[in-house]
C-alpha cells in the first residue's frame, strides 16, 4: 500500500493590502536607513565636503561642526561625554580597537582576557589572534537561556585578567547579558569591561554609567544609519581607560584612530542616535508587540516549535525559533518573499550550524531548523500577519515532505535511531 | 544562494512524495543521512519480482532545497529501470541535471546513497523470501 502525499505546489504569493513584497524582517543584519538620516547627511557629500581636520578654513569648520554635533548626539544616547566617543568604520573595527587596544596598553598588568562563546566573530576572532601573541583567553559557556553565569565569570577572573568582553545583545538570539552586574564585578577587581553593544544601542536604554561599562562598540547601520561607520566609547574617568591605537597616522580621534573622518557617515550616525533618543521608548513597545504577535500566531498554529534563548531578557524586535523536522534553508526557500536569516549550516560557508545555538545546548538538528526574525522600525502589523501565515504554510508543507516528522508521528524516538554517517 | 530553475521546480513541485509499506517484500527502503548533518532522505522503491523493474518510487526528505530536488529527481530516474540499471545512476549525473554548485554536491551523493540503500534493502528481503517461496511451491 502506498500513501501519496499531495504536496501543494508552491504558489505565487499575492501580497495582501498594505504589504509590499519582499518583506524585510532581517533587521539584525542591517536596517534600512531612516529618510531623516539621509536628509541630514546629504549636504556633507557636496556642499560641506571639507575635511574635519582642516583647521584653517570654513570648509574644514563645517565638517568639524557636523562631526562634533554627531559626537554630542552619540554621547547623549549612551550617557557618555563627547570626549569619550571615538568614531570608527563600524562595530568590527570598534571591537578590534577595544580588545587589541586594551590588550596592548595593559600588557604589563596581565595577559588574561575573558569573553563568551556566543560573541560575534569580530570579538572571538580578535581574541583568537591575541592568543597567538601570548594572551590567555577564557571563553565562558552560556546557560540554556543564552546568558552567562556570573559565578562562572567570577571564577574565571584572576590577578592576570585585564579585560572582560561580553556583548550586550546577541545578534542571533537577541538575549541581553547582565552587563550592569558584569561591569560591577569587573570594577571591583580593577578589570576593564568592554561590551559589544552593536545590537543594543538605539533599541534599549543604554547608559554607560548605570551599567558600569568602560569600553563599548557602537554601529550605525543597525539603528537606521549608514553602513561603514560606528563608534567606540572609551571611559575617561572612574576609571580612566587608555587604549593603544591599531591604525596609525595623522593622530585623529585623540590619537586612538587615525584616518580622515567619514564626515557624512558620522553625521548620519549622529542623526540616527538623535532619533533613537527621541523615539526608542515608544518604538520598543511597538516592536515587542509585533514580535509577540508573530510568535503567538506561529506557535498557535504549529506544534514542535521552540524559541531559542530567554524571552525575558531579550531585544524587543528579536525572535529566533526552531521548527523541528524542517531544515532551515528549505524553509527560507519556501518563504522567499520574506527576508530573514537561518542558523542552518546550508546558509553558511562553513556547513556548520549556528555556533550560538549550539552553545545554548540546542541540538544540531534544531540548530539547522532555526529562523531568526528581526523586526524593525518600518515593519507593520500587516507584514507580521503575512509572514506568520507564510511560515505556517511552508513549515506544514515541508513537514509533509519530512521523513523525520513522519517518524516522530509514528512514535519513533529519533534520538534512538542509528543514523548512517554521511 | 541562487538556485537553478530545475531545483526550484523540484522544490516547488516535488515528484513522488510519500511512503510505501516498508514491511512489504516488494518494497525496498533506504534511509540515509542524519538530522545533525541537516539532511535525511528516505527513498523507497517497489520492485516487480518477476522483471526486477522498479515500478514505483517514493521519497521524503528533510534537508535543503537541493537535497529535496536531488531525491525528487532520483525517484523519477529510478522508476521504470531495473534494479541493476538504477544502481548505475551516479551522483555526478544528478549534479549535472540540477546544476548543483560545489557546496551542494553532498546532496547528490546522499541521493545516490539513498537509491543504493533502498535497493540493498530490497535485495536483502529477496534473499530471505526466496527460500520460503521455494518451500511454498
């Protein structure tokens, strides 16, 4: 006897009213620029093209004015002073500058650095490089909810520890590390605390003083600003933190980052921060509402769907879900009019599933089945409803195609099956 | 990643999706891959014991679009062939037909493995059932 499964051919999808296809829901990768940011940047390409370091003519002064206004706006958003903000080419450079800069400056004090396994590659690979230069690095595991264990962190600290670098908000699962507590532990021991706050700044309240931050990476394009620009906060007092430059040259940015300033980009970052200062509180409520609506619609219609990471301490716009028995890339193919990301190996160059999900103890099978939804400023309720419907429909279709789903429904324990290795 | 039109076609309209009775003596079942690796294929064939011709084939696949397309194509190709002919199907032919990029070659390998595993399973059943068939005569 043979059972045919009538799989519904994938139809051309018509966007419902108010939804423009494709839907962008990958705001952790990058955000579209806010038109108000672009407007602010435009004069700095042609009219006010001056080099901000040109001190003796009005072209330079106009550039400098743009940069200093931006510096004030960035500083205000994170509770810093203007002298503590260094402009860079983005968060990857900021992470490199923070970690390498502190490592070099405090080499005589110690050679131990603590980070976590779920950090961004900009942090992990920088730490790995420092290991080659004789530094010792502890990569803290995370708990099932994605958060580091503070006791574990305490135990890892020793008299040679010079730096702890732990991200604020995770780029895949959106979980928020207890930075204030981490900062406190560091402060008590005279250890510098750097946090990669790329995903956090502009999304949730960030205050470097309340949260005991010493050094912090910031990116513009994750908060509706332009790509290729970011900043590094470096604390000036209580304690004063010093960092060695990694790019040498004309001594720009208080000697910490040489190179002609990207004036239009910096102006854009400043405007993005100004908008966030004004609108963040309201926006995060809206995003959390949309995110929860998406979660409820999906989970209300599908079984065996798992959320990765804690929902309690999480970015408002993040949802990371594993759909058991469905492989992530095939799911992305089915929802090809929606831009999201998958933790599936097939979407990465390495054929390894997401190391972040694996660090939570998520099995490789579920890591392969994960989708990251990143909601942002311009997403609407109509889009959320459309995305939820398409996801439910596609997961259902692929489960009909899935031998694993069939086996699970027959009561086979998939863990007990002896799988032939590829 | 850009998919070839043929991969997209098999993904959107997979052929021969379904299951056959794995306990039937005429049915051979191949289950290859592993969930941890992101690909599991189940391919089943129904063979006419008189002619050794594969009269029907069904599949179910957990995997990426290329894995689904490779197994869907494999069921199309084995149908109507004798088991010995089906054993001649090479993964490289699947790669060519679907224009798979290098990172997806493992999908075609898995499909070839699935065909072999299904035929192997069927052959094993024939060894077991033959003596009883003789005894029944």
